[in-house]
C-alpha cells in the first residue's frame, strides 16, 4: 500500500509541477506574442492571391515562419483522460493557437526585415511530431510585397 501511495503522490507532484511550469511558460509566451503582434500590425496580411487596392508591388518574395510547440505534462495527462470520454481538447487548442500565432509572427518579422508593405496569399501547414508528448509544427508562408518606395529602404537580406 505504501508503494502505491508513493507512486500516486509522485504522479500528483508531476501533474502540479507540469501545470505550474506549463502555465507560467504559456502566459510568458502569450505576453511576448501580443507585444510582437502590436509591433508587426503595420504589415497587411491577407489570404487573397492578389494585392489589395492601393498597393502597387514592385516585387514579391516568399517569406516563411515556423514554430514547434510541445505540450506540457499536465496538458498531455488531462487530454489523455479527456480522450477516453471524447469531446473537445481545449488544452491542445491553446497549444495550436499559440503555434499558429508564433509562426505568423516569425513570417511577418521576416517580411519586415526585407521592407515589405504586405504579405498576401498567406497559408498555414501543420504536422504532428513526437509520440510521447504531443508536439505540433506549424509553418506559415506567404508572398511579401515590396513597393517601389520600400525597395530603396529595405534592409539587406
């Protein structure tokens, strides 16, 4: 009986530590994303294939951003239990949402480095990696448009 109690206590400690560290890391990442998204808000982003009205591009460049986000121990455990009864896995939705935002922010940072005014034809690709702890890779890509005005002022690539 003591061995069972010790194992149960160990699992409980892992869950609490996983939840605590995972939550702190998630909140830190969300604050960082909000800050970066505010700084990148001037770049127009659209899934349309043609440039929006008012932007006369002089050139287009492929820009890519990628992110791999891993699930913490608590989310993995909670989702495993939830998958037994079915239903929505909100903890994974949060993980994937952060990964999408991170990938898009990285793509926009690349667009800003080359002096782009807009990124059109934006697409997302996703893949699942890892077997024990779920991890997701999200790739965000699009065509960064440079205008005649921005070509002379863009940073070297």
